[in-house]
């Protein structure tokens, strides 16, 4: 009887401790996280919609990845998963590859693929060309984002936007809600996806460069963004910022200069609601 009581007590304690650890967010540390879903079979209809029924599976590889321990709240167990590589042609007829795995949702990987594809193209073909002779700081960049709720905006003000954009992105895995990559080009991306660029020209220096230098940087940046807009069929969405990396003002007296393009037109700025409204009737 005593042994039975001890067993019950110990089992209860173990269960209680386990529940407490889970409640506190303590991640498991033993074993391997195995991902077994076959995304090719599971999302065959979505893949056909993404690539207009013209795609080729190049490889399906079993992968194993280990992670360095971070903290007790992060699951850093080794991961065993499957990675697939698909070959397809984009809207320009160019051969491209779409690489994805079964560790995260297909929709999130489609979104990550698009923002990387678009930002890299505009950076390499416009930003790097027009800013080649600028003393750029490490804080310079070209990013691409899907329209979504900003952490800098009151949630009550944009709750409706948050719900609608989340629903749109949550359906990217489906045949009806996905994005046809076979029709996409860097030029048509702003018409096919609710996206925008964030461009920063951060100068490594201070006012000692002189006012003429600042005006040259501003003019070349304006020319660059106008060239981007023309390339994007005058549908560019972008936020632009020019200034010094150090906390100093420009000769104009401003900390930096900022402007934006919305649906191909130059504007002072746009916020979450403005760019959301610009895609109303198209994506939501």
C-alpha cells in the first residue's frame, strides 16, 4: 500500500512540475523534433496554383539541424525535417527555384520568399547602383514588407486592419488564397501582392561633407526611387529616409528627410491605414 501511495505521490509531483514548466514557458530539452508532413502531397493543389501547373520537383532531402542552447524558454532540440526544391519560370520566363521545408507553414514561407525576392532585386538593380559612390553606414537597407499592423500604432485604431490582413496572410497556403509566382515579376510585384519597400540611405559621416554633398545624395536618391517607380509600372509603394547615421542634423536643419510613394505617386508619408486602403477592393 505504501509503495502504491509513494508511486501516486511521485507521479503527481512529476505531473505538477511538468505542468508548471509548461505554464512558465520552459521548453523541452531532450529528444529530436521530427517533422513528417509531406508538403508536396498535402499542398499539391496550392503548388499548382502557385506555379500555374508548370513546376518541377528538383529534390526532396532529409535534413538534420542542431541549435545552440539559448535559454530555457526556447526549444533548441535538434530538428529532423524535409526540404524540397521546386523549379519554375516567373512572369518574365526566367528560371527560378522555390525552396521550402515542413518546419513552418507554407504560407509563411511564401511570404518570406516574396519579400526576399523583391527586396533583393530592387537593392541590387537600383539601390546599389545609385548609391555606389555614397559613404553608406551599416544602417542602410532596402526591406520589403507585406501590409500589416504596425507596432507603432494604437491597436484600437487599426484593429480592423489587423484582422483583415492576418486573414489574407493566413490563406496563402490555400489554392484560392495563394500568390501565383509564375505570373510575378519584380515589376509587377506591387500589383500582385499587398507589399511596400522601406528604403534607408544612412550616411557614414556628418555635416563636414557639406551642403552640396547632401543635395547630391538627395537628388540621386530621388532619381533612384523614380526609376524604381517607372520600372514598377508606376505602382511603387515605398517609404524613403535619407540622413546621417550619427545623431546629427543635415544642413536643411532636419534630422533626416523622408517621403513616400503610394500607388506610384509621391506623397509625404503613409501609415498602416493609408496603404491598407490603397489595396481595398483588390486583396480585401
